[in-house]
């Protein structure tokens, strides 16, 4: 089991948050802090890298939904990429993939949110 990490990278008006490990009740606050720090007033697009995310709980999904709401409220385009099959399955069951952009690669996700 990998320790949870949420790293934020900024590239002009695009933010990339790389999530790794397990996103659950114990790590939801640090994930939320990282995601909220990525949503700045000059941010036009947010890309969330889930390629190293091994698990997501209902608390983690709450963080994802809060981030989606914050992006909508601030007119920021949001895309996920690199979802592991079991996390993609959770997104599918809950219908999240119908309301958010999900890409296979970082490049594709950046294009979806208007980055280079």
C-alpha cells in the first residue's frame, strides 16, 4: 500500500493535481486542500492524474464531487485521466463519468480543458 500524496503543478492557466495511494476518510482533507489550492482565480483548467490512485472511498468521492462543484462555480474545465479499472468502475456505477471528462492520457486531458 502506497502512502497517499496529492501534488499540485501549475502550468500557466492550467493546474494538474497528481493523486497517488488511497483516497479515503483519513486522506480526504489533504486531497481537498490540494485540489482547492489548484483552483485559483487565474486557473482555466484542472487536470486530475489518477494513474497512481489505488483506492477511493465514499469520503474520497465527496472530495471529487466538491471539486467538480467548485470548478463549475468558477467556470474551470475539469478532466481526469489514468483511472485504474476499479476506480473507473466506481465512477461508472455512480454516473460520474457522464458529468465529467475522463481521458486516457495526460495530453488528451490537457486538451479537453483547453491547455496545450
